[in-house]
């Protein structure tokens, strides 16, 4: 097993800066180990009384941190893919009911920066591309609220039924936050469900220093969030939250003869009535253990370091000629690319890819590329609190040396 696990990227390594790293803290690993040893069943209150009581109170506390009302609730899931799917099922059932003609005319709104799992979830629950409108993002890679309003008006005039707006709090590409306050106003005006994918950025709600950046989360009808991203948990710790905790019952409450003797028939309190899963591990316990052990001041410092490190990358790059910042440091993410002083025959897009591959091949860092407004650029996500300042400076220096090396190879005719 040790040999098998050694193959692949070490996503918790201090110099892994790609996708969204998973720098899980030791406390989460210990909490996961203890939880696995007990192997509790958290689908039923009677079968998992202790862990279900913790989950219920824990979710209430999380909703409070985000700013949701006391009526809010939710449960833990494996991650944002399932959280988004769960939320969109509830949005469909609450806003459209069971009449097929309404579902056929239904329209959902996403942006060109929305995570692909949202589109996948919409497809799973019965909506094709003709039911989905993609709103172009602005120069800050945020959903354009004006274009959204215009498109909703067009759909209403055409007899379509707008039913959900999906905003993002911390896009994967740039860390941008959609104008959540404006999206909420539009949703209220037209009676549209507002779902916010906060898989990445939702953790900032637990930072005393930066939580004001995500204040717009309080307007959501539903939220997806991953603690295994910026709250330093082992994989498989996500959550879905609802403004009204009872809304999921319409979509998921069910029963069977074999379960009748352990159900709370009056209040439908068993967690399996609020989501997709019947058999549920206690995914929340490693997070609960981590927060109890670390304390919120330490969590604030760990999250804040991600902001600082991304800004440090930007500061160091701006000292160097021929580096262009595509999107400045925002929520622990920065994108950039090298623009040669002379024309580089393969083009700057290919140059970004070559730089990324060279850094990996030389075991310097993992910095993959992304595409923004048609440009291929390098991207760094710096949320690992174990990354040292000196490592950031070393990586930026290596980026510059590799880029200049490719320029030199071309000038001498040795480009491969």
C-alpha cells in the first residue's frame, strides 16, 4: 500500500500549487483515524446518536458563521460535486414541482467561470444545454449581473421559467467572487432560487480577518462547501447548507419496512431523509476534532497565510521584466504568464505549458496551466500554510530562469 500511495502528486506538499491543493492538517488525520476506528453509522439518529447530535449542532454553528438565519440547516457530504447535485435537486423540486412542462421550460444560469461539476449536476437532474444559460464574466472574472438580468428578461418574454442562479464564491480559475449581493437582488425580484458554490471560498467565513469578503453568502437559498480545501481536512469532508432546513425533505424523505422501528416518524429527524445517502460515514467528526484542537485564532492565521502567500507571488513577479499578471492575487490564487521580449515562435500559450512541464520535470514545483479569455496562463493556489516565504521566492526565481532558458534555446536554435 505504501508503494501504491507513493505514485501521484503529493497534493499536500508545500510546493504543490495546482488545482486546489489539499494541505490537510495533522489534527484532521488524527480525527479521521479515530472516526474510522469506531466506524459509526450517521444515517440514523438512533444508530449514531452521538455523531448525529454533533452534526446537527455543528451544522447550526456553521450556518451561524456564514450568516444564515436560525431556520437554516444541512448535512455533510463527500464534497462539492455531491453538495451541488443535492442543492440543485432541491432547487428543482421547490421551484418547479413535478409538472414536466415546467421542467421542460426551466432555465438555470451559470457563468463561464462556474465549476464544471455544476453543469454535470444539472445534466444528471434532467437539464440539457438548452436549459442552461452561460453568463460571460467581466474583466475581474465575476459573473456580469447586468447581462444576467437581461438574459432573464429575455427568457421570461419567451415563456421560459428561470428557476436557479448559480453564483460562485471563490472560482477555481482565479479565486474571484461573483457579485453575490446583486445576484440576490435579481433572484428576489424574479423569485429565483440562489445557489452559491462556495466549495473553495466558503472557508473564508471562518476567518475573522477576511470573512467580510464572503458576507454575500448569507443571501443564499443553498450553499455547497468543501472543508477539505481551505479548512485543511482530509478528503471527503464537504457540506450542503439550506436557508430552510426542511426543504430537502420534499426531495429525499423516504422509508422502508426494515427501518420503521428506528425512525422518528413525527419529526423526520434522521439524516438520511435530508440527502442522497442512506449509509453515511461521520464525515464531520475530523473537522469537529480539528477545530476543537486548533481553535479559531489558529484557523484564522492558517487561512490568512494563503492570502499573504498569493500576494507575495504577485510582488515577486512584478519585480521581474516580461511577466504579465493576468488576474491579481485574489483569495489565495494568482494567474500570470511570461511575455518574451522577442517573438517566441511557438507562441506564449505554448510557452506557458512548456514552463509548467519543465518545473514538474525538474521537481521544482507543480504549477499547472489554465485558460482565461482565450489565453493559456500559469496559475498558483497558495493555501498551504506550511509553504515558506523562501520557497515562494525560490519558485518565482525558477519560473524566471526556466522562461529565459527557453528564450535562449530559441535564440541559439536549440528549441525542442
